[in-house]
């Protein structure tokens, strides 16, 4: 099996054991003792200087095709991704997820540049290096974090950490006097591209904060931060606090308006219900009135019945003798009529 040699290098500056050239020496097979990918997420990822990998087995060069087949079987494919990772966000996590899932059995090492290097080559950061290190340690896709990572990858760094492939988006990264700091990695066949996540970046987040600076300054003043902590002048502090009071008054007025509107809506609903009930009662009242006092109503019939009874009560009663005489006169008159 091939041996890692540190004194012989390929034309690209990558050690021969990490290039496409065959190794010049061989040695007896030694078992790999490289760290394995994390199986549980109950603890943060370790730092590289804590793992202290002392694997003495040769680290043979892999092609991308071989790595995608899951070889070698006795060790994971060691993938390296680096960056600043300021204000760690979903775009960072997505890139690391892609790097982690490039091959069936990957061990993802993530290099984080120090404050000194970052401020020198890129600019000031929001989070300091210790905060950025910790953010990476708590990402589920990361197996190991390398502190104070180099800005440009050297053969010595690749050999020290036994890196098989470097993952990064394919856009040329011009910095530190180079048109593309990953050019030599690409030429060595060790570069595997990942895709950027559109719409989210550290610069975008900072732009939002700068654009809405007044809003966030007022927000933090409300939460107890002092003007000195926010680097706000005395005049701006008074202006922000006054604006906060104005906003509170607006909110109160808005709440009163909403409650008033709600009250009016309830009154309208109740008025509608009362009118509807009044109309129903009115129809019922009119119907009952007509039944009682209409042309054929019960009141007229009752009046007629009472009038008839009163007339009968006022009329004199006939004696039995007069009735008999009248009946006799009637019969006599009928007997003398010609037939």
C-alpha cells in the first residue's frame, strides 16, 4: 500500500500521495485509525487539536468516482470546507450539508479563519473568532472544526489533516493576490463544487440591519441597552426615545379604534337583531289585531251574539193565553179561506 511522502511534491505543489502520480515507496498495510463521522448529536463537534489524529496508515489518493462508490471501506472520505461563517445562517448550513453528503461515507472537517486573517483579507466581522468557532461546532453536519484555518490551502495543511477533497462553490474566489485561491486544488482534482443559496448571505443580513438601523437602535433602547452601548449620540437617543413614545401612543390609539370599531359592530349586530325581532312581533301583533277586530273578526261575532242576547232579554215575554188565542185565530182564518 502507498506511503505518504512529505518531501516529494507534484507540479501543483500537492504532495505526491495526494496527487494523481503513483507513490514512490510502499510499506506494510497499517490499519486506519482516523476519526469516524459523528453518529450521535449529544455533544458539539470537537476541535482538530482535540482529536489529535495520529493515524500512521498511508493515505492513498482517491478520485471523485472512487469516493462516490464508497471506497475505501476502511476509512471515511475526508472532506474539507472552509470559510468565515460570520452570522452563521441557513446558507452556511446548506453548503455544509452538501459537503457532508457528497459521498456515502464522509468525514467533514470545517476550517474557520481567525479574526486577524479575516480582517486583513476580507474585512471586519460581527462575531469574533471564538463565537464563529462555536457556531460551527454546533452544526449537525460538522464532524471536526479546525481553528485558525489558512487563507490559502498549502500542501502541508492538506497532508497534516489528510484531506481528500475540498468543497466550495465553483465561483472563482479572488483574494490575497490570487484570481482564485482554489485554483491549485482544482488542478489537483481535489475540488468538489457545492451550490450557493440565493437570497441569504452575511452581507445581506448586515445590509438589512444598516438599512433599518434606526428601527433596531430604538428596539434595543426599549430593551434596556444604553446609548453608549449602541454608540448612539445624545441627540439621537432623545429622538429615538421620543419616537418610541409616539409609537406607543399610535398603538394605543389604534387599539382604541379597534375596540371602538368592535363595539360599533356589536351595536349594529344587536340593532339588527332588535329590528328583526320588532318586525316579527309587529307582524304577529297586526295579525292578532285583524283576527280580533277585522270584518270577520272574533270581536264582531262576539258583539253580534251579545247584541242578540240583549234584545232577547229586553223583549217582553208572551203569556200562554195570548199564544193560544193567536193560534186559534190563525186556525179560524185558514178554515174560512176558499180552497
